[in-house]
C-alpha cells in the first residue's frame, strides 16, 4: 500500500517538474487528477456550486505559478488541498453565510429541497446540514469524510495539533447529530 | 477510563482502554454507534460535479495572463504610427538632403510590445542610424523639452 502511495507521490512530483520545465500538458494532468476533489471540498465549505467553481478556478490559477516554488517535501495532494481548503475557509468566513443558513434551517427544518443537479435529495439535506457548521468544522468534515484523510494528514494540512483535529471533529458530530438523525430515519423509511 | 475520557478519545476507540470502557458503559457504546452512523452518512453523501467547461475557463485565464492584452498592443501600434509620422516629419524638415526620394521612408511594424519597442530604430531602412534615433527621441519627447541638434 505504501509503495502505491509513494509511486503516486513520485508521479505527481514528475508532473510538477514537467510543468515547471514548460510542458503545458503536465498542468492539465494535475488538473484532471485533482479538480473534482478540490471542487467537492470547496463546495462543502462554501456551500454553493457557483462559488465552488470560482474557488476551484482560483486555486488552479494560483498554483499554476506557485508550483515553481513547490519544495518536493510533501505530497502534491496535501499541498494542493492546503491551498484549496484555506482559500475556501477564508472565502466562507468573508461571506459569513453560515449564520443566515443556520437561522433558515432552524426556522424551516431540514426538508427535501429537490437535491443538487446530479445528486439525491438526501445528499442535498446532508450538505445543508453541514452548512450549519463554522467553515473550520466544515473543512474538518470534508477532509475526513469526503477525502478520507487520516487525522495526522488533517493536522498537517490544517497546521493544527492532532488533539485539535479530533476535538473539532467531535464538535462537528455533536452539532450535526440532531440534524443527521432525521435524515437517517428518512433513509430507513425508503 | 471514564465517559468524559472516552468521548475525548472516541476517534481512537480501538485502544484497549476504550474497548474495556465500552464493555461496561452502554451510553458510550451507543454514542460510538451513533458517531459511526453519522460518519457513514457523511462519507456517502455525493457532491455535484464541477462544470464541464471549468478547464476552458482556467486555460483562458492562464493565456490571458501570459500574453499581452489586446488594448496594449493597439496602444503600442498607435505609438508606432505616431513615431512614423514624427520620423518622416523630422527627416524632411531638418535634413532633407539625407532623404532618399527614390526609396520612401517606411516603418514596418512587425511586432510591437514593450519589450521590443527599442527595435523600432532598426525598422527605418535606408536612413542614417543617428538621424532616426534622434527623430524617434524627438517624436517621443514633448516639443518644449526637445533637444534639437
């Protein structure tokens, strides 16, 4: 397993080297490999498809130049997600939409809203529940349950201690529990 | 281990201490099941796909950043045209004997950009290099500050 991970790291590093040396196809490959995950993380943190697309675009434009200063000490994916998640958290903090959404959800309750363009209504409900969290907690939930990162990787990526990662995750669960309970019951009914 | 300690380390519930606590504490066992269910729900929720044309948008922006904006090219072409007029006016007015009447002055602007502006001097064929340099300098300097030879 670790060989596979190392191989992937090496491949990514090769792509970075090719990009820096002027091979335009290499950047396209990096984009193809990671843009869905960057978009998905951004979507979970900012809460809107349009904003998530803008953020994804901004992240790739940012790294297009910054890859020249990539130090080949960490995995490209970790470096890329650090940029993406911090960018999305900053944007979400700027907008401070979560307060408004929390009020709306508390007022309306979580009901099916027709779902996302491709997803099930229940996906949309889970997504709306996540928006109740602060941007930092959304990032934790996204990295853990969407990207499947380990606690160590999350601590490294967010530049916080392991204890902070776990306490934030626990707090996220505590906050989401009453909201997710209703969704679980709906799923069992179906 | 008490309940508070267990909850603090709920994401390390595979440790011997945690397992021992779970065997004797049903509320904590229920909480762990709940957390696992929530984790499953969160990890199976699908997110939408990014827009299909996102790469095109990014590529366009990269290209826009790495090439000269059109308005700047237009503006440099205007400057080049003004220089052409200036050079012709200077050569005819100041030193008509040096003008080659059989070979009219022609300024060919092949490519114009801030980096290549200096090569304009070389685009005035058939004329004395010093004169063209002076003419270009005069054309770029407002009249009251011009240093005529």
